[in-house]
C-alpha cells in the first residue's frame, strides 16, 4: 500500500472551489451576503451520503472522513471569507 502525502495545494484548491460554489450573482452591500440554503454569515453547511455500511463500505468508507479532514484544515486556517465549514455525511443505507 502506498503512502500518500496530502498535496499542500489541495486545501487551497478546496477553499477556492467552495468559495465558487457559495458565491452568487448578487452580492449584498457588505460583500459577504448569504443567500443560498446552508450558507449563513458564519457557516457553510455541506452534506453527503456515503456507503458507510454494506458491501461498498470498504471502498468508500474513507471518503467522508477524508473530506471532513480537509474542511477541518480549512476551518483551522480561517475558513472561506470568514465562514467555517460544517460538513455532515450519513450512511446511504
């Protein structure tokens, strides 16, 4: 089994992608408007369903925790435009 290192550019790329997903065509006077479901002035809530149990779990069970660790890293470094990620993942069973 190969030992993979986290690419140092990955959290930055994830933050840029998250900011692109969270931005909207209309920005309020403050430039930090939250107009999408799951986006508030302080948090960005994201969710996913993953096969955590059952026959597919061994191949996919590590995806949710890995994504969550990237969001925790981004949160620890200030979030995106002052917003912290709240990532929830549930079993698809």
